[in-house]
C-alpha cells in the first residue's frame, strides 16, 4: 500500500521512480515471458531477442506517451565529457492525413546519429558521418522534458568505440567472469554474476545567477580566471556541515524530488568545506547505471538551480584560494547471491576470500597507477590534485591500522595453517574478523578502504565516472585472472594461496600508505618507493598507450590500441582547447573590462588631485595611489601582450602532446602572471569601478 502524508501530498515512496521504465513498470506492462527475458538480460547480461525488443518497445512507447512524451532519444556518452541526444517523434503518418504514435523494436535497439562532429581522436575522418547507438537494456529508460530517454552505447559505422559507456559495459563483463573463477576456488557455486557497484559523491558550488551573468569567465569557462581573495574564506571551518541557508535548502529539496522521480537514490546533502560549496551523495548502484545517473544528476543540478535564480558550478576549481570540488567514487564488488566481496565477513574462510580480492586490488593499483591517474586527468582537475585540498597525484592505497596488521601478518608467512574442522585458520594474533569502520578515514589518500568498499577520491567534480570505473574494473579483472590461472588445479590450495598472497603483498606493499598524503615528505617518500607522480594531465596521459596498458586492454577486448591512441589524442586536444579558451577569455576581459576600469580609476584620482591642488590641499595620498594604479596597469598591459604572443606561438605546434605541453608550461604560466597583477589591482580599486562581482559577492551573497 502506498504511503501519503497527513496533508494528502504524495510521499517519496509514492512518486519515487515514477518517470523511469523500471522493473515494477515492466512487470505491470509486459507479458510474463517477455518480462522474465528482459530481467535475465538486465541481471545476467544475456542478449535480448528481436521479438522481445518489439514487445518492449510497444510497452515503453505506450508508457512514455501516457507520461506526456512525444519524442524518443538514444541518450549516449560521447568523448566530449557530456551526454548527447537526438530526438525523433513517435508520429507516423496514416493514409487519411493523420498520424499515429509508433515505436518499433528496431528503433529501440538501434539509432543512427551523425558521428562526424564528435571527437574521435583520428579514428574517423570528418566526412565519414555515420555512427550507431545501441540500446543498453541493463540501464532503465526514463521520461524527461517530453521525451523518452533510452540509454545507449555509441560506435562508428566501422565499429570503433566512440563513447565512454561501451568500455564500461565490457569491463563489467570481464570482471564478472574473472571474479567468478576466483569464487569457484572458494567453493561458491551459487553466484552466476559479479557486478561492480558505485556510489559517486558529487560536490558543487551554488552562486547567484545575476552575479554569474556579470562574469565573462564564469560564463565561458566555468571558473573565475581573475579574483582576489575575499577577507574571509574557509579558515573558520564554519561552513562545513553548517546550517543550510533557506534558499539553498529549497534548492536541495527540489533537486531531491527531481532526482527521486528519475529513480536516482539521492541520500545525503550538506554544506561542504568552502563557502557556497555543497555535496550530494547517492546510494550505491551498478556501475553503468551509476554512470548514467551521475551524468543525469549533473544536468538536473544545473536546471534546478536556474529555477531558484542560482547557477550550479561543477568546475573542479571555480574559485582560487578555497577548496575545489571533487567526486568520490565509492567502488565495490557484489555477487548476485548476496555477497559484497569487499566485506571482510565473520568467518575466517570468508576472510581469506576477502584477502584474495584485496591482494588483487593492491596489485592492480600498484601496477596500473598510471591508468588510474589518467582516469582523473583534466585541465580542471590539475588545479586540485596535490593542492592540500584533494588527494595528491601520487596514487596510493590506505588500509587503516587493523587491516594493515593482517597484511603485515600475511607478509610474515604465518597466516594460514591447515585444520581438520575448518578449511582455513588464522595462525597469528591479529584479529580474524575485521570490524567495519574501526579505522579513521584518510581524506588525503586517493584510494582508501572504508569498511566494505574503496573510495577513489581523486575524480574531478565535472568528470564522468565511466572512465575511472572501466579502468578500475579492467585492472582488477586482470589480476584476478592471474590469480585464478595460478590457483586453478592446485593440489594444495591453502598452501598455494598462502604463497600467492605473501608474494603479492611483498611485491606490491609499496603502494600502501596510511600516512598524511598532504605532507611534503610523502612526495620524496613516494619517489623512494618508485611510485609515479604525474603532476599534470600532460605528464599522465602520455602513458595511456604504454605497452603494458595496450596489452591488457586488448587482451580483454575492452579497447584496441587505435581506440586507446584516440582517447589519448582527445584528452590532450581537449586540454589545449580548454586552456586556450581560458587564455582568450582573460585577454578579452583584460582589454575590454579591466584596463578601461583602471583608466577610469586613474582619472578619478587625477581629478581629485586637480581639485585639491586648486584649493591648496595636499594630494600626496592620491598621487601615491595613482602611481601604483599606473604601475599595475602598465604591468597588466605587458602581461596580456605576453599571453597573447604565447597563444600565437601555440598555433605553430601541430603535435597534440607537444601542443598540450606548451599550453601547460608557457600559456598557463603567462595566465598566472597576468592574474597575479590583475588581482592586486582589484584590491585597491573601488567596487563602484571594478567591472565584475568580487569573491565576496560570489561566495557570500547567495
């Protein structure tokens, strides 16, 4: 029975998922055999018959039309970092000049958007336009803004992957396959599928739209390219978990309602560390659904904000001097017979199963730290990583004290002995049953164990989670395969497992670090351990096509070498384009707004000096200030000319990596020099003259 509030207004259970073609809706609208077939596809990854698709399409169209939909769209994740959609109506003409609403199984399964204008990294020539979208039946369709949205994968006419979802779906399949092999070694015969689950925490800023509209940099780049620090920042730590302002609370309420209607399990909301910064966290769901829902969440966040006269900023560093925004990727593995494979469990036997998966993850993170760093690489995120507000760019694992004791005991070789009554017995004093959450959370670690999951904290707030999770899934699958290959057919499983775990810990313990990742000494410590420290996107992405990475992706058929090369090219090109846009915006703002404002202020000071001189009053103060304004203005003119010249130089560099490195080392440096002088000028210029809202306005006047 549905629940209602005392006022008769529908409660959350009444409308949750009302705009989603979910299992409840499918069960009510589909024939029993069709429903079961579709459920097998969702839960087991079994291909869907064309006949079944036809029935599903008819029911889906009927449901969507009842919800007010007139169109449908294949909704996909191209390499742009945002979602894409092309809308077609359900209408079909009849002989009498009227129309009927139709939607076929063929239209459900496959679409054909123009692929020529999406980034392909050289995989496709611009004149080769054909691309295909393919329905992902494991992620539910939904109705939004008068259209039926069908989650899909996206590829070219010749089969190359042009999206971020297809590798994720493939990685989920291969991880399930390899994880099941390991589970069989521990006697599990009931699980038939392992899914990776993700709960991405989303940080964001909210500012007043009227103020936003006055800042060209925010409009064009999503971050403030200029801005002196406000007198107050986050140093009082009074905003974190603080009382939520009424206007923000109303926004959060509406956001939750819109997300709940779309079946998104929005669970937590609170103020974050920086002023005007907030966070939303959902409940876990399967990786591909979580990726779809997070992309949808970011879109809904922006739309709901506008209804409240606000703008939602998802840039990783919209304001200098206060914390930027990240996205914490809480990742785990679960079986379809009810086990969380990263839950240590209550029985020593389960503990060894857990330790096996843990060892595989430790090995994966150590061997493929470069790929994990690449998965969070962007121009925006470079502002955060290693800036004592986010994890360092050095990839390491935090285990906590008690789990570290177990790992140390493993390394000592005294962990496993045989026993007639139990398959495994722990032969050391370390606790055999690991209580959850008995260790403090380490917010300085990029990859931290937090009880029954790992929290990868290095993602930027605007990032899609698809890339991180297909890389994470694939590298763990690779290590699980190695474990299964070595242990299958073992005549003394306990002894061989012991040897394997001890060997793995000894060889890869360097990646485990439970200390303060913000401490400068960790940089040197990590270097001594041989851990990579790719400070910038350009440094990291260069390793995308390293031989070991290509070999792994091709072995599991997640990505081919040309597809990896294309992704590398796209990231580098996008990096250069973003900095180029930011630099051009700075030049435009400087010449059209900042310098004219400086001249206006100089004139005001000159007029004041003339007035005082006429009446015989000392004007030393005005002259001193005028001299400083004049000096800073001259420095600004020189700095903007330097930046302009660097932009001109960049046009001669055609190689993507060389061009990105030039933007990193020279253009960005020139931008920083220009900003420093402009921000200093802002501190002495009256607000009545300064051309755009200040940090005080943006951060504290919401």
